[in-house]
C-alpha cells in the first residue's frame, strides 16, 4: 500500500548516504545533462527490501552502477515492485545507453531523503525546502542552474517551486519571469538550455520522450 505520510526518511543508512552526496547518477558538476525533481523519495521500508544492497551501491556510485547493471536506477530491477518504478520506467524509455552514464545526473530541490507523498502535505514540503538543513543544497543548485553549458530537464510544475524559492530566499532569479501558462503541458518546452515537460510519472507521451532523447543526443555529440 502506498505511503501517504510525507516525512523525512527514517532510515539512518539512507540519511548517511545522502550526507555523502545529495544527487544520484553522475556528479552534477561534471555531468552535461541534469534531470531535476522535487524530493528524493524512497519507500519507507527501502532498507528492508531485497534490493537495498543495490540502492546502497547505486547511491555510492551511480555511474558505476549503471555501467555494471545496464539500468540507470535500482527501481528498474526485476525484484523491486514498489513506489517510484513508474517514474524510472518512463526515464528508461529515453533509451539512454550506459555509455553516457557519466554525463547524466539526477538531483532534487530537497537534498535529503524523504518518504510519502509530498503533494498531500504542501506545508511540510515547504518547511523541508526552506529548512537550514537544505540551504546549502539550494545555493549549490542555484549556481548549477546558472551554467549555460549544461542541459536541465524538469517537469513544468517545478516552475512554481522555483518562484516560491525566489520570493523566500532570493535564489533562482532566472525563473521570475517564466510563464508556464504559455507552455504546452504535454509537449517539450525550451527556454535557452532549460527544458520543461510533463512529469515522468503522469503519462508523459512517447513523442515528448523522443524529443528529450533527440535533444540530449544532439548536445552530447556537439
């Protein structure tokens, strides 16, 4: 049954792994393509599941994990049936080769592990987002987003989060004037080196996935 109670993840193992690095896949400083999400959400019992050794291996070195198992995330393993599988199944439909694992990074606007549905507790999500614990993560993300040589992909609903963060922190100034009403929600929308698309868990179309793949392939080959 899906866990609705949004909270910081209680697993000490997971928390310690995120203290080492608050991203997944390649280091975003070195990566060319970065996918940005809301929060690094894991099943509340993830450290009791058969794949937790794979999760630990992945969080320690996501590039090596992808190259070794030929899947970009442990949720794609046949033994995992829990939350988050749909999201990563959609990403796998981009058909990225493990040969570009060192170029792909995944990072969220909350830099510590969570569990449950953030959409059912917006106040708690905002509390975590603006917490002192998350402050340095936001500063580093803001600096990252100002790098014009990288490609950034995230679902269009995050625009509101970045505008909220700008009002509260002064960060993410480049998002102030973005009007998501001018975007086609079911398509791939581009502003400079930033791309907005439908959420990977919410029925993103094959056409949009193909457009993302083409953009990534063209830019990695430049």
